[in-house]
């Protein structure tokens, strides 16, 4: 049975503008403090509950695996997830059929370095691209393991076959239910790449559950789900889509990657409030309010806001402001579209 432990919180200083934090060894002894004891009903406070199936949804290469990897390291070590959410230490089994072993092992080792632990000393068993499938040894591997938490990456790789039919989806749900009778399950799954939404628009979209690849039975049978969307370089938006979590409070926040300069020794994800993205939207809108007689192309808006808004986020913000009727879009010479404050 999982028991609650006092969870040390690693306080990582923010990176300077345009810099990557060098996260190395001995400096961490200055940053570790202790916080309150974790509520024993949670594996990860407010996010993961024991004996449930948790689904991480996102487009391919949008951060799902990195988030799952840090979750595994935090649970195995008892460290707070994203330096924010207290965890209850547990034995973890990670089965990854999507990431080459060298890449996975390097990533896990770099995360372990941040908390000053050897990867080999953590109660974390991991397998990478060994051909495991739900009907091809996975259930036997899980049964033989002492793990209290099973992490699967990705569902489409481990399930094999077709996910589109209700029958196939029901077989997967049956397997997940078998696992969670004795363990907690966290698995990643793709959403459709056909979505025209990006950035914050996709993260806040009510259509994410329906966009999950394959039959919607997979989402409907999960106990809770999380949408992961890449917002910019090294930043991923995470939105909780609670279903059966007791006394839940829906969370939406950002996971920000911190790495050493060479990206060889350390990697860590830290919490960032989602409101910071909303603040960027207000700053872009202020540009139009303060220059109501001017119009801006996307390139010109980038030049004006580049100090505080990343290019990848600006396009989404402009689209949202236009949809809300706060700015209008007109076509000038040479079919150049320009934005201006709505009058």
C-alpha cells in the first residue's frame, strides 16, 4: 500500500532572459526545502489518484513523453511534480514503445541528476521499444512487477492494431481495468493532427476529447484526462479534464523546460502559472488600444511585441482577439492582411 511521505520541494531559480539555466550537482543543496506532508489520498496532489486510469492527450511530439518521464521520476523519488504538486513515493514501471532507449535513458538520467539521485537507485523500472503490446506480454510484465504505478507510452504503439472500432476500444478498456485493480495507470495518447487550432486556442478547446485518435470510448472510460499542447519553445500548456476525481479542482498551467547549456547533464520541468499567457494577450491588446489609428501586419505586430510575446503564441493571440471582436482584420494592397482596433 502506498503511504504518504514528506515531499521535498526543489526550488529552481528562473532563467534569465534568453538564457538556459545550468542545472548541476552541488548547487541543489541550497535550493531544497521541506513542505507539508502530502494528503495520503493522492499520488500527485490534486492530479493523480491511486487505482485510477489517467490519460495524457496531445499531438505527436508535443511534450507528452517528457511530462510522463518527469512524472515517473517524481513518483519514484517522492519529489514534487513540476516543483508544485506534492507526490507520494511509489514504485514505478515505465513501458515506452515510442522513444528509443538511448534517448529515454538519457532523459531519465538527466532528470535524476537534478534531484541528485542515481537513476539506478530509484524504484523505477523502464523498458524502451522492446515490442511490448497489450496482447503480447505487457500484462505478464506488469503482473510480475512490484510497481504501484504503471506508465504506458503511447497507447497506439502498445495497443497495436486498429483503435477506431468500439470492439477494439473496449478490449483496451478491459486491459486498463485489469491493471488498475491493483495499480494506478498513466498512459499517453494522440489527438488528431487535423485540428486547425494551435497554442492556447487548442488548449482551451472543448473539442479535445472528441479529437482523441480512435474511438471516444477510450476517453470516456478514463478516470481523468490531461490535454498537453506546445505553446512555444520549451513550454507546454497542461489542462486537466477531470472526470471521476473526487473533490477535483480543474487545473490549467504551463510546464517549462530547464536544461543545462549543452543539454547533456540535466533536464527538468517546472511549474508556470497559465495566467502568464493571458497576461501576454492583454499586452498585445494594449498595443492596439494605445495605437488605435494604426494597423499591423503579423510581421509588424511581431516586431512590436517581440520583447514579451513569442512568435508562436502571437498568431494565436491575434486570432483570439479577432474572434472576440476586439480587433478587426482588413486586406490592404498585395493581399496583405492587417489587424486594427475594432471601432
